[in-house]
C-alpha cells in the first residue's frame, strides 16, 4: 500500500495566509481489479480534509475518488497563520493520517459514502464558501474551482438529488409543492405563450427578414447564452440578442420583463429543452473573467434594508420556508426560464425575478438587462453548468 504523508507550507502576505499542502494517499477508487485474483480492490482515499487554526475550523474539503495520489491543495485564510516547529496541531494531523483511523477528526479515509457517488463530482475545498458567508472579502478562485465548490455544497446539502433535478427549483426538494406542480404541468399555463412565440418566430419583419436570419435558422439557442461577446466587451444574454436582432432589422426593442419578449423566449426555451448548461468564461479575454467576478460579487453582497445577499437565501437557507414559499437552491435556478408565476398571472423573465428578489430585501432593483443583472446571470448560469435547460416553467 502506498505510504501516506502530509507536507504543509504556510506563507503570510498582506494579511492573508496561503496554506499549501501535499498529501500522499493510496488513492484506490474501488473500481480497480486485482490482476491476479480478479477481485475489486476496496476503495481507499482521503474523503474529508479539515484544517483548524487556533481551535477553529477554517477549511473543510470533501474529496471524491478522482484525485491524484499526491494532491496539492491550496487555501487562504485571513490573518497570519504560520507554522511553528513542533506545532501540536500539525503534528497531530500527520500522525493521525499515518494511523489512517476511520474516526480521524482531521482526515478520514475509506470507502465513499453511499448515495453520493452518483453525482460523480469533484468535491472541493470549501474554505472560500466559509469565508464568503462570513462576509469577508472575496478571495480569488477560478470559475471552475467556484463551480466545483458550489456543486459540492448543494449536493451535500441535498444528498440523493441528481444534478439534473436541480432544474426544478424548490420543487426538487419540497414534496408537497412538487405534487401540486406536477398536477399543474398536466395543462401548463405557459402553453399559449409558446404558440405565440412560435408565430413571432415565423413572422417576417417589415423588411422581409426574420429572427431565423439572426440565429442561424435555429430557435434552439438556449445553450449558447449568456455568452461573452469580445467585440462588444460585454455579456450578451438571449433576451438581449433578440433585441439586437430586432434593432438590426429596424424593429423597435421589446420590453425585457414580460409580453412578446417572454413569449418568444418561451418558444426558444421549449425548442432548447434538454440542452445542457455550459457557460464558458473565455481565457483569452480578461474582461470576461472580470464580468464573471462582478456577477459573483453581486451574488454575495448583502444589500437592502434587510441586509441579505442572494447567497443568504439561496445557499444558506435553501429548502427553508419564507412565508408560503420554499426557497430554491441557486444551483439550477437559471434553467426554467421564462416562468409562469401564479402571483404574476403571466409569463415573466429571469431578470424580472432578480428585481423581485432585490425588492424582497428592500433594495433598489437594477434595470432589466442592465450590466449588473447580465453579469449576475453570467455567474449564476455558470454555477449551474451541467444542469439541463427545461424552460418554460410554472411556479406557484
Ligand atoms: C430574502 C430571501 C431572498 C433573497 C435575499 C433572494 N431571494 Fe431569490 N427568491 C426568494 C424566494 C422566496 C423565491 C421564490 C421561491 C423560490 O423559487 O425560490 C425566490 C426565487 C428566486 C428565483 C426563481 C427560482 C425558480 O426556480 O423559479 C431566482 C432565479 C432567484 N430567486 C434569484 C435570486 C438572486 C439572484 C438573488 C440576489 C440578487 C436573490 N434571489 C435573492 C428569496 C430570496
């Protein structure tokens, strides 16, 4: 069996300590077979890594079976945290790891817990999450690292739910609401809007062109948006692309919250059902990452008289009740748009919902399709990469 060791280095700079560790472990996925006996070799890998500083947990990481034998993990802590020779905590940490005790408080290794492996996700360090939810400044992490972290967070919060199910918002987790919703879906109230959108798609503009000329003849465009447009230097959403198309053909722009825009988006979403969310943040244009980071900062910033961030409700309190509603997890929240809401009595767009949620905490809403909400959509949709699109949808 491969030997297990831990090497740790900590460096403090500008009030932030970066901790790097290299841990060797057997890394048996449980899928490999012994060549001689033909029997499966039992799973054996690090599953949970916890770092403590002055008795406080500063990092917890849940790892899956897809790691290398000597994974490098890096996390950052606010403040100075330097290793001293003989530091009892670190010594205890490595001794315990050597013992590979199943009860180990700091490092646990063993077969994967049941029910979780279905998600086949890379479990990732949650130091960033802890820090963000404590209201500290955002520390840099790549969009891919962010996404692995959110995925890990939500799949831990709601074990046994498949990634694709997150497309159904609160109905994924609330059984009673789900039953009512399924009954409503027998005769979905969004049906007439899809028909209206289809008519719009096939009706020519006054100059003889049509939407098809702007979208390669294909209404199934959901998976291509939101996207970074490097010529314009901004995030372009599908709704915005629709109005760009209209304006380029001398047609007036449509209202972004409801009405014909929502109907056309409903038809395009319907045609796109089953496409998988796959937002990319291109690496060759640093402005794209900046837009993503602005969206992320928006999501975690507390605002309004109630001083709530999106994350306070849709991460921390997901699954809990606010008045008569179950709060949905952010994961998958961008999948089902546009949405018919009973309290709206009509179909509405994602940005309209952003406005409602800003309003809910008595914060001033931002303009529909303004830069703030487009960046937010870019971030939020990226968070849901892997979740299928299933719009339009119904919500009570
Ligand atoms: C005070 C709690 C609260 C805050 C803060 C909040 N929301 Fe919501 N949000 C709700 C509730 C309640 C609903 C309706 C139930 C549901 O579907 O989650 C909702 C619904 C949504 C939905 C629709 C989900 C669906 O499946 O139809 C989206 C998208 C959303 N919120 C995004 C946001 C964003 C982005 C922010 C930050 C700008 C935010 N919310 C802030 C409470 C909140």
